[in-house]
């Protein structure tokens, strides 16, 4: 389930990605890399080229009427005593511009489906077999804003689903780096890094004729221990290759219709992980 504000807010408030212990040689190499990037302009740090690749990705995404993919997210919570807890979830997304959307997310705390037919938004808690519906006529862009601002139920990675990804991602960016190539899920990608006012973020974009996002990572630079959120995309399909979906909600047998305020734990962050709480 994907506006940068969603991920930025998540990064600012509650998220951080755990770093595994590295061998001494690897740690030394990483330190040397950090020093190199900090002291001068690397050969690959081509700001204009990086912006051009990000713009190409944005234009490609905007041109796709139909998109479908699977995803994995990692949301790291930092407790009051500085312990890092990583929350993982997976799901699928189907999008038909301008106003059709379906997403699923399954994690350790919830099993959720979201369906939007251009007029009505349905949120289904599969484990509770309960659903809520609200009138939300408009586009997918408008839906993303409403979910975040009105219902406080953001779509994971929503910035990558909007009609103008480039402008959303580049807001407040003050430093850009092209870090060369990387491989995500067997796909060779261009690896770009950006620094904005409150966060650092990186994106890996598939090389070739279909420059879709393969991985997107946001790190808060204003919170101790650098909380981080990441989403990795797989099984990307677009255009006529994307899976067909009628985007009509069909309630499961025995499902109970409830008010949207009664739905619990359908966000990536479960209720007992309250920001600023004791958990």
C-alpha cells in the first residue's frame, strides 16, 4: 500500500532500520567510503544526471495507466530506552489511473485490504472480518491525501503512486548524489541518494526501458539513531501487462460493516507502539 509526506512523517516519528554488525574489514571499508563521500565530489556524484534519472522514473510512472507489483516494507521503531524494533510486512498493489486502487498488507499485527473504486473507499480488516466504507470521490492523489490527513491511515510508499513523483520527492532537497549501480532482487538499478531538510533518502531505479523504483529508503536525520523506513518492490508490471482488476469490493462471508473509527491496527504501526509511549 505508497506521497512522500507519508514516508517522511513515518521516518520523522517512529522509524529506523537496524544495522547488522559488520566484520572489521567491511566496517573499515564503509568508513573509508563515508570519508570519501564527505571530503570531495566522487566521480559518480553527478547531480544533474541523478535528477535526470529521477525525472525519467517519474515520467515513466505517470505515463502508466495500469500498474501492479508486490512489496516488502521494513518499519523500525526506536523505544524510549533506544532499543530498535523492526516491523516487517508484505503486500500487493494494483493501480488504474486516475481513480482506481487496491492494496493489501499483511504483517505481524494485521491483515488488511484497501479498495477504492473512484467513489467509495473500503478498508477491510481480514483477521477481524470487519470492514468500513467512506465516500471519497476523486483521484488516487486525492485519496492519498485524505487517508493521511483525514483518516490518519497512510498508504505505504504513497509518494511512488502519485501523478508527479518528481516534484513530491524533490521537495526541500538540498543535496543529490549518483552512487552508481546496485542490484535489487536480481535487477540492475541506478542508485541515487538525496538529502532534504529533515531526512536523507535513497532510491534504486531499474535500468533500461522501464525505470521503475526497486527500493526506496528514508532515514530521519533529526532523530537519534537515524530511524529508517524502506519499501522494496518486486514483480513489477505496467500497461497491458498489469493484472486486471475490477476494483469492486466484495465483502467476505460473514463480514461485519463498522464505522471507520472502529477499525483497529490496520496501519503499519500497531496501536500498542504509540509514538512517545512506553513501548
